[in-house]
C-alpha cells in the first residue's frame, strides 16, 4: 500500500499512439486526489480514495482508455481551505493536473470551486456535502458526485419525523458542511410538521462532546440530530451512549454516516441508527465484486460511499476524455453530461445542468449484533430513495446555469 500513498502515483504507464498523443495537451491525463489523509475524514476518504482512483484508471485502460497514459497524484489538504486551494492551484498551474477528485471538506471544496471557475480544469466532488456546490456556487466544470446535505436529510430526518419524532435539537459541526446539513434537515423536519427547538455548534474534530450532549439532553427534544460526520459523529454517538440517550425518551439521529464510522463504533453502540447512503458494498453482485477488489488493495477495508464515488467519478471522467479524444476541460465537461454513467457503483445516475449527479440513494439501519454474519455485514436496507426525489429538485435550484 505504501506506493499508493505517495504524493505522486504513476498508473498505467502505457505508450500513447501518435494520433492520441496529439489530442492530449501534454501527452498524459493526470488526476489529482485531494483528500484528508490523517484527520477526521481520512477513514471515509484518504488513502482509500487514492486506491479507488487507481482502480478506475486500471478499468478504463482495459477498455475505453486503451493506449492512453494516465497518472494519479495525491495530497493531504489537512481540512484547511487555504491549503486545499493552494495545492489545487499548484496542480493546475505547475503540474498540469487535468481533474481533481474526492475533495473532502466542504470549505475546501468551495475554495476549489471558485478556483476552477477562474483557472479551468475539472472538479469531481465525492467527499464534500454542501449543496452550495450545485446552487449559488455552481459552475460548468464542477460535478457533485455522491451525496450532499439534502440527500442526507431526505433519509433519517424524513424517516424519523414521519414516524412521529417531531421535535429536534441539532448538534452541528461549525463550518460550511455542518451549517448546510442542519439547514437542510431542519427544512425537511419542518416540511413534515416537526419543530426545531434549538442547536449547538462544535469545532471540527472535537474530542469531548460532554457539554454539547448535556445541552441537547436538556432541550427535551425527541431527536438529537447530529449534523456532523466521520470521527465527530462517532465521538458524539459515544457521548450519547455514555449519557444514557437510549432511544426511549430521546433518540440520536446520525444524519450522515459512513461504513467506517459503524466499523469504528461497533454494532453494540451503532445498532438501530438510521441514515441514508448512496452505496453499500453488499447491495448486489456488482457492488460485491468491486468491493472485494478494493478490500484486497486497502488493508481489508470495504469501500465507503466517498471512495466508491471517487471510483465512479474518475472512471466517468476518463471515459469522457477517451470519447472526446482530448483533455480540453470545456469539451470534456460537455462530454461528461452527454455520456451515460454506467459502473459498479451508481444506479439510475445522470448529470443535471447544475452539476449535481442524481442517482438512487438508500435508507439503511444498522443491524443488531445478532443479525450480523461477520465483519462489514452491518446494514439492513430499509428502502430505496429514487434518484428523482433523493436530491433537491432542479426547480428549486439557485444555480445560474439553470436559470439561464
């Protein structure tokens, strides 16, 4: 695995034929995976996202991308928007990177969205969640691939409110992602007749949730909604269990969960949690085969939906380059909208004018320990949320591309 964690990972070193080389600006298509390598989001993205990008390259080289030269580089943005923007600018200006992938962390993603409006290139967002990427900050060359805060709210927030859990209190990570998730979940709750009695905000990567959880308990809300993700969600759930939130007088709703979060918590603490995801390794034969390959390359871990999204987005981008016979970002961005998205990850997927990739989402519930057949067998599928309803309706978009 060490060779995949270097900042520059050369993949698929094959000779270009003269005709193909003339169409690629510098003779190579270069993908940059910009992610959290060591922080709170490293489990759901990180090194696994680099592995996923490599898998996409390998698969495309066997088919549409035959005889192309493709490279993958990677870097750690440390969950800081300025570092993310600086590294992305260096890649685009100096290193001739053609497409940026993963881009976990909403603040960093928004900084990169602004950058690609100025500099060009393609951004493939599978890690960030803010809906601003396909609303007021949308652009023709930014594609939001896997999930967002609206699709997360359409899962647990909608399901629990419909069940009669009407009063909510939010525990929210204090940056763009958390704010967006709280707003979308609050809007969903209110639209279904529920109420929001309050909220408290915490810093990213908080280690102690005691005071926040005490405030949530004191609210007497039926649901404590966790508008955070990854390690913050894990720590908040542990705090809730320690303070006796057992699902009787109050219930915890993890609005955004990843497979690695459940793995970290264990089924004893995670059982019963409801949340929506766009991918689960055990959905069908295709997802199982893809996940088995990934597991062998990534220390025995099954892929999260972020890592699966990196695979899908990079593969579709490369197919579009091959079909367009050029890496000119304007041509490729248009080709990406024209070609169907077809791979082992996505179901019923298409790209809207605002750059939102719509596809089926799924409402999952974490199994009881007695229901699991072994490691990674963690989810029961409650329902499918169809692509047409899983994401914010295009009619409600504030993206200028839609209005035009």
